[in-house]
């Protein structure tokens, strides 16, 4: 299965650990990402379709030439 590509529109504050600390996310709004074909949950808002997914469903972040990708 080939990964799908998309743009991050918004992100949450991070993941809350059992001890109450919040770990910030690695992805940011505006990042181009790769994700599995069946990742996330589809929603429709004002006629636009979006995917809501956890950060661990992201396969990688696409960066411009000359930089390395985050995994």
C-alpha cells in the first residue's frame, strides 16, 4: 500500500502522560505528511473533508530539498 500525502491543518496541545505532563507534538500546522491509506477518522465540516489522526499514525514529514525528513 502506498502512503497518502496531506497537509496538517491544526494540531492539539500534545499527549498527556499518566503523570499529567503534556508532551508537545513533533508535527505542526502547515507540515506536509505521509500517512497510511486507512489512518485517521474522516469528518466533514462546512463541505470540506478532513482526517483526524493521532501523531503515531503519521509515517513521516516531507521537508523541502536539502533537509532531511523527520520520522
